[in-house]
């Protein structure tokens, strides 16, 4: 890289870091104002609020809004370069627009790769700590309790539970039914159920099992205890689709496999999230290209004109981003296509801006 490349890269990174840092500060201030009563009511420690809750909330915010602020940062400092005739001097000095884009793309590559690492490994780890803090200080006791639970453990095996409390990992009124096609093969009923975290198994108490024979007879057994490896973690009962970001790539793939085995209705949303972690970083290069092409032309409107076009573009980007994600999560489109459709849509847009950019 030449001195000019380092100059552009430095301007890019500095503007990006400053803008997103200021935005994060504003979001945190508003979030504190909203949750202050809850913090005081549950006696949340100040140290925990700062170093456990918000320090683990920041990576998620940065990653969520980084594409927007990459676009705004490039738009802003490139407009400044064009306004001072620096951008025009580069072109007049024999540098092609492709060559000028090189340092932009190098910095964009660093940001895109960092975004993938945040999505895949860093945010899931920090989000687990944040959720634990929320469960302790921001959610009431009964938010970790549910009644009338139905789950398919695997094809042909159905679990029903009258009530489960995750605070002590215990349940009552458990019924597990095994089917062969439409025929009920066996039924296991337990009055109580407890989770053994160390062994990763469930213990049923006051158990009654029935095995139904094809000739109409039944084999009935009673047991005081029955240790069983039901393929369910207590946390799975309380999994919310918005908590998917707390799963790293390995956990997410494993969870998708388990949910497919159970016939869950969350499969499309989970697969959309999996593909999003790969597809989202590529939008960085598309937005950089559009921003440079828009802001690189010196106009009478100056920065205001460039920002107006940029805001128009980013509104469309956010709209189609949410639109395609909802199509993938609802199963209207295959998850991989729903994620990559945004990039496929904006690649021609970036090409049009590049074609008519000042060269």
C-alpha cells in the first residue's frame, strides 16, 4: 500500500469508529433511561450493569449497525475529500476509480471479517452472559416457568408436560408417547421430573409404563424412579427465536439438527440466521462501492446532496433487508436465497452507480 492508501484507510477507520462509538453511547443512554426502574427494583449492582450487561451488549449493537455506519462513514469522509478537490486530484493524477477503491475494500474486508467473527463466535459468548444477567435482574421468577408443554422429541415420540419450572429444573405431569405410524406403541407417565445437570439426564418419579401389543394386550409396569436420556435440555423449553444470536456456529448447527429431528416450526428462522452470518458481511463491499461512487463527485450541493442520496439508498437497503429476512423466516423463500437475495439485488445497483461515477 502507498502513502495515499494509508491516508484513505486511516480516514475510513477513524470516521467509522467515531460514528459508531457515538451511536452506541446514545443507544446505551436511552436504554439505561428505559430500564433504570427495573435495575433499581431488582437491586442490580452498578458493576454488573456496566461490566456484565452493557459491556456484553455493545458487540451486538456494533455488529447490527456496522453496515449502515460503514456506508455513512465512507459517504461522509469521501464527500469531504471531494469537497476539498482531493478525490478529483487522484483521478486527474492518473488513478483509476478501481485503484482508488482498493484501500476502501481492504478496510472493508477487515470490517467484514470482523463482522463474521462477531456473528459466529464473539456475540454468542457475550450474549449468554447478558441473558443470564437479564434473567437474574430484569425478568421475574415466573418468566422461567411454563405450563402445557408439547414437544416432538423425535419422529414418533411425543412429550407432554403439565408444568415445568426452569428455576429448579423440575416438572410435573409428564407423558411420553411412542408411535409406530398411527399406532400407539407405548406410553410412559411420570408424576414428577427432574433434570440432572451433571449427568445430562432426566429422572422421572412415580412412573407408570404401558406397552401396547398388536393383539390388544398391555404390559403395565410401575417404578419409583426412571432415569432417562430425553433429548431435551431445560433451556430448550424457554428458547425464544430472538435468542438465536446466543448460539455460536457449532451450537447453531447442532440445534438446527435437533430441531429438524423434532419437527420444530423454527427451522426456517434458524437456517435463515445461519446463512445470514455468512451473507451479511458481503454487503459491506456493495455499500462501500455505492458510497464512494455517490460521494466522489464534487457537486454544488456538497455533503448535503451526497447524504440525501445516501439516506435514500440506505432506507431501501434496510427495507429489503427486513423484507427478505421475513420471507426466509416464514418459509416463503429458501433461507439461503432470502439472505443472498439482498446482495443479488444491490449488486446491479452498485454497478449502475459505478458506471455513472466520475472517473
